[in-house]
């Protein structure tokens, strides 16, 4: 394909291992600049179109269709900063998912869980005590009970809810899991595993989630790589950044560490 000024749709499709109809769909959705037409009406794609298609195909696995389309529309409008901040926000969300998964594993790897937030737990606690030790509102705990995620015992004398250390572990897990969309369909499975003392099963789910997060992180960076390649191709970045680098950085560690920029 090198040396050609224009590419036929079939050449782009073969390069990306997709169908020519997929190319037309992307174009119709406004995420790829409209190509010129030959005298007989055939599309004539350029190196810019190829860069757009490569970027689109690389961004989708890590960022999804909706965000990918928003990013590429910003690139077409030469609004690079808006595009990059969208990417940054999504990567920040993934970082939070990784933190939550790490917290969950820590909760599951402590078989006793006698101390939470530096406070020792009693054998049975009221909903107020459970809320205080977990920093979760009592109203949220009641809501999770209605959803079937918690099953506290009842005081036979007054009917009040009583929570054991096992329930506290469940509350902490639910509080962690609800911060990420990925875990929503796994939440009941994990919480029930804790209730039945199947911590190994719950840990397996958490470890699988971490593997998914690591894989998604790599996919996102592959997308970012192609995004920057696209920006170089269309002239949105390159010379200015290179000039800035040459002016402010010498690659001398001692000198550069003192640079204010």
C-alpha cells in the first residue's frame, strides 16, 4: 500500500481485516472524514483516512464505541485537548476500578476481619453500629437488604436487625463493588459466596476482574498510541511539541531536574 496516493475501499478493508461495508458505516456515522470520489463514483481514501480507521479500530476495544466516536469527532474539529481529556477521564475511571478491585481482594484475603477502620468488631451489631464501622449510610444498608444482597438476623425480643462480622464484610464488599459497572452482575455471586464462607470462589471472581482490568489498560494504551499517530498525520501535534522538547530539555538528568517546566 506504500507509495499510493489513494486507496481503494478493499485495500483499507484488507489492511484492517474488516468488511468494506464496515468502512461505509463508520463514514456514515461521521467519525471518518468523507473521502473524495473518482469520476466513476468510487471512494478514494488517503493516508489520513487510513490513520482514522486504524485509530478507530484501536480505540474501540479499550474505550467503547460512544467515547471513540466522540474523540474522533473532536479530532475532525481540530479540538485535540477535548479529545485527550475524554481519554484521560476514562483512564481515570479504570484506575479507580483497579483500586476497588484491590480493596476487594484485601477484604477477601483477611479470613477473620476482626478490625475495620481501626475499630474492633463485636459479635453482633445494630444497623447503626454496622453503618458507623463501615462508613456506609444505614439507608444504603437497608436498600441492599431489600435487593437481597444482605440477610441480617433479627433480635427475637424487638425484631431489630443484627449484623455479624460476616455481614460487615458483605457491606464493605458491596460498597466497593458498586463503584464499578463491571461488578454489578457479579455482586450477588460474590456476596453470597462470602455468606456461605466460600471466600476462594469470591477471590477467583476478583482475580478474574483484575486480569480484565489489566487487559483493558493495555488496550487503552494501544488506542492512545494510534490516536497520537492520527494527530501527527493530520497535523494536530508534532512540531510544537518537538520544539518545546528541544528548548526545555537536554536529556541531562541533573539539569532537567532543575527545569521549572
